[in-house]
C-alpha cells in the first residue's frame, strides 16, 4: 500500500512538471497588461520607427502589415501600409489591416492605446528607455512577444560585442570634451540627464553641458550656453543639407559665433534618426559619436 502511494505521488509530480513546462510564458507590457503568445504573430502593426527597425532586424518584415509615416528604415518599410503618425494613428486603418499584434511604446498617447484595446485589438506597449542598455531589453521583449528569441539574442550579442570594442577603445581617455548636443529646428533645444541621448554622450566619453538638468529635453538658455562655452557642438539632423544650414546659422549668429566650438570649427553632424531611435542602429550612433569626440582612438581599433 505504501509503495502504491509513493508511486502515485511520483506520477503526480511528473504530470505537474509536464504541465508547467508546456505553459506559455506570461509577459507584461509597460502598462502592466499581461500577454501570453501562444503562436508567432502573423500580422503585425508597428506604432514607432524604432519598433519597425527591430522587427525587420528580427527577419519579421514579411509579417509587418502597417507602419507609421515616419518608418523609413530599412527601405522595405517605405512600401508598407501607413497607419498615420506616432501620436495620431488612424485606428480605423489599423483595424482594417486585421493585425493579430500591434506593438506600441509609451510615447504613443495612452488614450489611443486604450481605444485600440477596446477595438479588441491585441496591443503590446514597450518602455521608451532612459539609457543605452535599455535597448537590449526592448529588443529582447520584442523577441519574446514575436517568438523570435533566438534572433533577438543574436542581435543583442552583436551589439554588445561592438559596445565592448568601443569601451576598449575609449578606456584610456582622460579629457572629456564639453559638448552641446543640438536638436536642430527647435531653438536651442538639447537633452537633459534623463534622456538616453545624454547617456550616449557619457558613454562616448563626453561631458553634456546640460547634464545637470533633470529633464529629458530642455530649451537651453543662450546666455548659459555662452557661459558654458562648449568645445564641441553636435547637431542632430536628418540630412547633410540641414546640417550645413544649421552650422552656417551658428557661424553667423552674433552671439554664438564666439563659442569655442564655432571658433575651432568643431561642429559635427549626427544622423537624427540614427541617434534618437532606441533600436538596432543605436550602437552605430554611439560609435559615430565617440569617433567625433575622440577621433584619435579609432584609427585601428574600430
């Protein structure tokens, strides 16, 4: 009798283990909503350019049925159905595409995300991220919700390898130049310490002159900029043509042309899309920024 009881308990433990092993992992999104993918999504709508770039990097391009009008990379994204912008998506258009997964982020209006859910649409919301490392978590999460974990891990490891090479190249840097990161077209807007752009500057071994401001973005005071006198100005724009226009404005401005960066012609271009999208190409933005600040460190290593 005792032997039968032990056997029954052993059998019960095995059955419970099998049952637990076959349970799907429940993932919670940035809003705390549970999501349990039972099968890979076949029709995906992206609500942000960085999400679109991640999906393509995970070889999910054929499953993307809708993107925002700002999703312009890779080139294949331009051919996808447009669902509007990041803050004004067309909900009827999204519904008509019959997606089995819509991936958004905290930058999308909360009201819009909630309305999509009320339309019986499966929505998964990602965090925006506050530092460079957060992009790894974003990619990992997208890999989980799309059942592409292996591809996501390969991509993350590739980015980490480049990051380690960057750290090695910069390990002997002593002087960290004072930098003003200009978000061109918006006055003297720049990034405060709560922005991942600030984190990029720190990791590139630069000093963000607006780093003491406890906000993501700030319209910098002109007098304060003159007082801080940055050694380098990095202008984030989408094209070299816009960069040339912004650089000439600095050179002609009677108040700002006295800046050390202007006097020494240390005004540099950084692709806005590359640097402001927390996705696979963010490592490229970090490397380019480091090369601008410390060109002498990258002759042979990278």
